[in-house]
C-alpha cells in the first residue's frame, strides 16, 4: 500500500519515518528517489524527508540528474534524534494481569481465531533473542483500528481471563504510533511475530528503568555474531 503525502511536521512521524527505516536496511547504499517510491513512499514525501534530512546533516544528497542519489552519512546522529522524539509512551496502551504461565500460547491462539495481527516488543521480543534484564512482563502491539481497540480488549478480558487492575499488570497491549511500519517490518522469532530490531531499539531506549541496559546487552550480543543490532 502506497504511503501518501502528508504535511511534514516531523522527520520521525509515522509515515515520514519509513524513509529512515528503508535507509537503515542498508546504511552504506546510495539510494535513488525511485528506490523509495518502489517501496511505497510517495515522491513528494520522499523529497520532503530527504531535504529536511540533508538540512539536519543525516544524509548527503548528490544531484547529478538521472544519477542523483542520497546516502545516510550520520546514522548515530539520526538515531539519537529519533530517540529524543519518540518513546513507547506515545503508543495507545493499557495493562492487564494474566495469572497463568501460558500467555503467549493463549494469546496467539486467540488472535488467530480473530484474524488479528500482533507483534511482540520490549522484553517480550528481546528475551526471544538474548534475555538479560529480569522483566517477565509481556508487551504486544495489536493491529486494530483505533475505535476497535477498547472493545476488542474488553472481549479479550472475558475470553482469556484477563484482569484489569487499578494499577500495574504483567501484560501490556498497545496500538502502535508507527502503525504504517510496525507490522510491515515484523518477523518471526521462535514462532512468534516480533517487531524489527530498529523498532525494538526505539521502544527499549526510552523505556525506564532498564530499557537502555537491555539495548546495550543486545548490541554486544549482535556484535559477537558479527552483525549490527541496528
């Protein structure tokens, strides 16, 4: 589905961030405008994001007619500014309590019957790769229209035995702020749908008190494998 034109208020909005997600797939590549269009981003939005990205110093734009291209030159600065403009709290979310130990099995079975996509994030995703921080809570993005979020959760309460507490809980359901990309970039790990490494990085880095600690562990884990985490 093509990503349409939007008024570019921020370089890190839902649709505008797709340009950065594409570039971060291969940070050393020289990207043409057509490369982004082929991946579903409108020409106008690509132009706005790259122009603003050039002004911010994230990208270098070489203008040579048909041989023009853009290249990411300050990845670390881009990620630093992205972290400053986003946190998991920007997602519409709510907590529940689930008493049994079979949450993921029960959840995936229930969502399959409803035809609803999901993606695990935060510690739910990181412990499938390289667990470090002792946090046994579950964090789940649900692919729902905004008006269906609360009614769907109320139905889940009854069907799965979830409890809504006044405070706290061990299960968090969220509607993603980055709805255009969270599910499009999800993948399977050990049979479960999880967010991309980039989305996991963004969610963890601003998640108190131990999200950054988990990221540092994942960076070291992937470095041992000879791969970048993001």
